[in-house]
């Protein structure tokens, strides 16, 4: 029976601005998204039944229909019932490396991998655009996770404009194992505290979108200006997460303190998405690894987990071999 193994890259936000409220009730966002090589491995294997089954070694990953990867499989079955009837279901094994509920789109990247994998197993021949249209039904991050790289995301985050690839940048990611922040809570709290300043007029929303397209961060990326990118790191959700979760604010402050003592390749630090992961951006792998050891030492005795990752120009990729657990 046919099987595929896929690499599902995590993502970070280099920029996250909440512009206003859309007519559909969602937030109008402007974000710069970046794939990194911290990734899960997803194995899909035809199982000869009419069922989808989920397996994962991580205790926090649900193995039922609440899993976004499972929902991606169900979506494909409902979108292509004749093909599903011909080929049947698959076993989906998630080899989890990306931390759960960390603001790194781990669940969305898993769902994106299932869409790509079933397209291959079922020989559908879908284009990236067609896969992204399906992905929009699952979540705002799924379309980006399919293509990956560096992109400007507007609308709910599903309207993507590719940006020039960023080469030779590394991040140190840090997250307390025991700490989780609800994305829904973060956005709801932001609406409660700052909703009075939202842009709601359709024309003004469009104007703000266009302003971001030609904005300073996009210009810095076009010129691959690492120092300027580091200076322009921005995340509106820090305004609500930091007061409620002071450990996250402290982690970002510690990165800046350590970065000031490093060899000059530290570029900046920020919370990714709704957190609680905080990342430090560096211009070299050596600097990233140095900073990783320094943050571990500074937070010794805590349950802080630390990873070093490189920027990637791609999203979902076929894996040459499946890693061992």
C-alpha cells in the first residue's frame, strides 16, 4: 500500500499587526510569516479501510476528530468522495517535534501535510492554489504552511503575498513546557482592550493593507537587511499576553540582555503569534547556539525548553526517510 512521509515546518511571525474588524467578525490582520526547520514528520499510509486513524507519540496531541490533521483528511474525503471511495482511508502518524500550543502553527502544519499527502496518495494532481483553498476551510495558517517560505499575510491571515526568501538567518526558540496561551483568549482580550481603535470601514481596511505591503518591514526583507528586520519585529498580541503572563515578557527581556553581551549577531527578540514561545533572531548559527546555551543557563532550574532553527524557503516537503522515534 502506498505511503508518503512529509516534513511539516513550523512558522514564526516576524510581524503581527491587528488592523481592525472585518464584516465577518474576524480580525483584519497584517503579518509577515516565516518557515523554520523545526518540523514535525507526518507519515500517511493507505490502510485498506474507509477510516482515518491518527497516531502520535506526544501525550498532548489528540488522537480523535478534534485533531486538525484528522479534520484535513475528512475534508479531503468530503471534497473528493469518488476518489476516497476508490483509494480508502489512511493511517496518519505524527512524529511530533514542534511544541504543542506554542504559537508556531504546529497543528496547522500537520493539517497542511495531510492535504499534500492525500493529494499524492490519491493522485489528485491539485495545484498549490487549490490545496490552499481547501486549507482555508481548516484555519488561517494552513494555506501558508503548505507553501511556506517568507510571506506577507493579510485578511484573516489566509491572503498571501510571497516575499523574497531570507537566507542565513537563525532563531533561538524558548518556551516553558508548563505554560500555554489560548489563541482565542489572546484575540478576544485584545478586542476587549483595544477594540475602540479598530478600523472597520472597508475602504480604510484596504488602505491599511496596502500601506503594509509597501511598509518598512517588507522593504527590509526585500533588501535582506537583518539589522533592520530585527529592529522592526512587532507583535500586537504582546500587549495582552505580557501583562497576563509575565514569564513570557521576562523571557523576551532576558534575550535582549543576553544579546547585548553576544558577539554582535543578535538582531532582536519577540513573542511568536499568541505565544508563549519567544524567539531571538540571529545572523549566524554560531551566535544562535551561543545564545541558546546562555538562555538555558539563565533559566536553569525551570522547565524552559530551547531549540535552534534556521529559516526555510519552503513549507511542506516530501521527506527522504521517516525518522525513528
